[in-house]
């Protein structure tokens, strides 16, 4: 596969940087939630941190033919605090990716006929929609001083980052199509 064209390459690098930072932020937020007595919220942050790592891996893999050093500009929310504030920061980041970042990156990849980048961006977009909703749901409970009630597990697709809550994973990933038995359980 040829090297991505410049605009697609920049979008992939930026997305890689953003997903990498989200991964680390969510691990930090998980530790804070754990200390504050929200173990299920901590588990949610860890599961979504894994999904963000999946996205970063996908973006990075598309850049495998590069051999260069680059400065990466990526959006990130800063200012960690208590679990409620951290959920708010997470929601802000996920909504930015859903409403602004990934729709534009998908169009860039389409315009430059880069199917691999387009798929990588699309996988991330679909997962980020779910992440935003899960964080919103968790925040409603945390703001009442309660842990997020979790009946079952959080399941993450190791191919696209699709995130699902339930006793068992879905039979098949609705985004990338892999069998649910391959999901990672949190």
C-alpha cells in the first residue's frame, strides 16, 4: 500500500496523537475514580482506554510505510479533577471526535481515495459515539454520589474499539463484523 498522501497522513498522525492521549488520560481518570469509590466508573475508563488504544493502533498501522520524525498536533482535554469533572472532560473529547474531527478526517481520506485510512477513521467514529453516551450515563450517577450501576461487563472489540455493556458480548461486532467471542472483557 502506498504511503498516505499529505493531508491524510496529517489526519492519521493527529488522530494517533489524540487517541494516544485519550488512552493515557482515561487510565489516569480510572485511578482517580477508583480512589473516590467509583469502581465501575474506573472499569469504564479502563475499558474505553483500551478502545482508544485500538484506534491508535489502527491509525499507526496505516502509517507503517513512513520513516520520519514528526511533530503531531492533536486536540486533548486537560485539567483533571474529581471523577465528575473527569467524565465531563471525557464527554467533551468524545463529542469533539464525533462532531468535528472524525467526520472531516473521513472526508479527507475519501477525497484522497485512502480506503484503509477511511476505515480506521470510521471504526473510531462509531466507537466514540458509544463512549460519549456511556460517559454521560456514568456522570448522572457520579453527580448523585453513586457508582455507575453495571450489570455484567464492558466488552471492547479488539479490531475497531466498539464498546458494549452486557453479561455477554454481542454475537458479532456491528461495526467490523468480528465474532463477539473475540471481544475483550472488562
